[in-house]
């Protein structure tokens, strides 16, 4: 008797792994939960278990990725203050600086801005995680600003250096928010940019 072979069903191609995937979703959920708890309660008033419960993940996932609650909180702060404020590209240095300053002011006077800034200040006084977060924040912000300023120079504009922008725009905004000198009026933000540009030669 001749054997009849049933054609094999082609196997489905392996499913492509989506960029980031579950790991990225977990990170986003955990950082969001941590940011919310910082805004609601302040630094040092909740546990990893509470972050995990709000994010819908296991405690072990947080410890495996961040190691400590302090390291997680610093990651949340740095991410919130940098990733949510992309550098503008308006076509002119003046426009870029004014857009950047206005967005920074909006971010730090928002619902969680003050709590996040206070978290950084508190963490700096309590251990290396705060210092690491500060260094990471400055590195990310400096790299972002450098790109914006290099675009201005490529257009032939006389752009300041990164430290001038940090001193002239970021520092006074952060200090005013930390000391409660708010709201930050649009005229004040424009004045910061005017004063910095007025110090440029020529």
C-alpha cells in the first residue's frame, strides 16, 4: 500500500521582537508610579512595594533593575526633567532659547515639578545616588543643549556655551521654584534670555 504523505503545514515565522518590548513598558510604568508618589507624598515617604503595586509589577522587578528605592527615584526625577522636555528647533537661536526657557518653566511649575526638584536636593544631601542623578541630569541636559547650540552656530549665529545657558536660564528658574518665588511670568522668562544674549560680544 502506497503511503500518503500529508503536506506539512508551514511553520509561522518567528515573531519579531518589538523595540523595547516588555522591559520598556515596565520601566515606563514604574517611573510613572514613582513620579506620582513623589508628587503626592514627597521624598522618603513610600516604599518599593507601594511603587510596585501602583505600577502593577513585582517588587523583584524593581530591585533587579534599580537595586534601591533611592536609585529608582533618581531615575524617575532625571527622566521626568529631561526626557519630557525635548530641545526646540525653531530655526533661530533666539526662538530656540525662548522656547526652551518657557518649557523648562512650565515643567518645573507643573503638578510634580517642585516635588521632583526637592527630591534631587534632598537626595544630594543623603548619599551617592543623589550625586549620580545630578551628574546624569547635567550630562543629558548638556548634550541636549549642545545639539541646539551647534545648530545655531551652523546657521552662523553667535551661540553661548552650555554653561552660560545653565547659569543664565536653568539656575534662576530652579532657584525661584525651590524658594517659592512663583508663578514665573512670561516677561521674567523672556528677560532671562534677553540678559544672556545681551552679554554676547558684538
